[in-house]
């Protein structure tokens, strides 16, 4: 990288990290972002930048290939990489890769936790925690096991073979505002198989069956509920290639759930590093990250759940299926291009009504009503108040938006925290919490 002239497109968290890493390698770094930024050592590229002057373009995950500078770089044949690919070119650590539509962060943090509990030094990076290049700048030692969470956007620009093992947890409709269709989105996820040191990809059985034409390897380990899968459960025990590995915790037995699937995926990723007993010990002490079907409070015998991380159609369906009580659902935000009609089958007889917010509210009502009762409300606070006014003892109020948050909030965490504040205001002075 010494002396090369490199453009970083997008100066958010990953872009700033990439720029600082490139500077440390002696590159001449220009940054371009629609918003003003100031990073020491990084030159500001203006709107009229001449891409032909650059040796390399490093794009942030949020920058679409349709963005004019990205598209021009493609047209000119300039090499384009992402922040993770940049770090990968200097990486010597053992690496575990995790992608999928839902559950990525939970599984990434679970794998990190289990490995550390078992005496293996592991660090979660990528789409969770620090960007990979920030980790590399701060940690010259290469003995840590890196657990790298990857979005489809990050995999698009990744090519180096860095993973000792990797998993695709699931693929369901998401980001269809960026991809032409579900198949194109699936291909972006499945591309992770080309970044393995040896062919050792783990895939959920349903995902493999649906997109099997896109998998170009016979050495794929499937996990799920089918006894023909490499790793499977009978909802009592977990087996690998027919051999008993461990018993499911009592609370998880007997019912299909995404929690069992996340647990099996994590075990598949770490079984070459730890024993089954070590895995179980780590799993039982793991605390799931917030905003993922998180219990908030009970007010007037109505239970409130924060699933603000549920930003796509399938995530909402799983959240609804996971709750046993009748539900008032708060959904909406920035539409991501998928249809809400699949909600009808899961919601029928279970969701009493939907309070729709944000830019997607009208589309949600158009696609669900009259099969499902839908009321459009202006704010999250008003949605919580309306849900609280109609919910009765034994009901649940669930925030599971199925959409991005950026029309009304900074991010999904900001949205989830706002929901919690609204719920806590409901309970002020209430003796029946």
C-alpha cells in the first residue's frame, strides 16, 4: 500500500477505520462522503474527483454499486475492495465467519463467549464490535481467534480465503431495495464459501435446499431437524453425523425455535475448538444481546417486548411465533422492498392488531388489511399508548418493526431504547407491574 493513492467511499465507522489503516500502511488516502468529515491525514475528495487518478477504491458497506462514483470505478476497471477485504489481506489469525439474514450478531457473540469461557482467546469483529481493520491496528498479535460477523454488503467485496470455518444461518427476503430479487441477495451471502481456506461451510438445511443451485461445493455441513443433516436435533438431543453430542437445555426441548437453530450453528462452528461439555457451559452463561425479543416490563399484566433488531419480514414472523400470548404488534419504518403479505398466515389468530409507523405504514396496511387489523399512527410513543389502551391482562405488546429505523431513529438501538422509555413511562406510579 506504500505510496498508493486510494479513495475511501463513505466515511462512516468502517470507512474511517479503513482510512486510518491505509494511512498506517503508507498510502495516500482520500475520503469521499456526502456529509462533512474530518479525519487526520485523510484528504477530502470533492464531488468532481477524477477516479482515474486512484490505484484502488475502498467502499463502505452502505455504498451501493449504483452510487455514481462506485459505478464509475466499476466502469473504469479500478480495483474495488471493502474494509473487511482490506483487513483480510494482512490477516494471519484463525477466523470464523458468520452470515445470514437473522441471528448473525447473537451467534457471533455466542461463539466469542463460548470460546473465551473455554480458555480460547476470541474477539468478535466485523459487523459487530470493532471493524476488522481497527482490530488489526490495535492488536499486532495474531493468536486471537477472530469471529467475524458479515453482512451481504461486506461479502460482496470480499475475496481472500481467510476463514477456517463459516456458517450461513438462513436466507430470507431482505435488502430487496438494493438487490434485484431474492436470488441475487442469496448469491451475495453464498459468496462467503469462496473465502474459506478449505471447503468447510455450514448451512441451515432449509437454506441449502432452497438455494442449492448456487452452492458450488459438495463438502457442505447441513444443520437442522432432519436426521439426514450432518448436525441435527430431535428436540431432545443434538447429534453430529449420528453421534450424540449433548442434551438440549430443558427449556428448549420439544419445540422448534430459532434459538435451537442458533445454538446448533454456534456448536458447529466451535466443535473443533471445544468439547460439547465446554460448549454447554458457555451457552448456559451467555446473555443474549439487547433488542432481540427482549422482555422489557409487565404493566397492568400486559407484557412488553423489544425486538427492534427485527428489521425484516422473517424476523417478525419468528418473533410472533415465539410468543404464546395474544399480541399487539408495532411495526414499520423504512421499507426494504419485500412484501408484508407472508405475515398474514402467522398473524392470523395470534396478532390482535398492528400499529403501523414510519414510511412503510401505508404499505403495511395495504397488504395486511382487512385480513389483519391495522391502524396507522404517527409516532412510536403514540403506538405504545394506543396498544396499552386496548391490551388486556395476558396480552403482549411487541415492537418488531420488519423495517429499517432511519426514517425516525438513529438506528435500531435508538428505536429499541425509545420503546423502552415509552413503556417505562406507562408504568409510572402503576402498582400492578
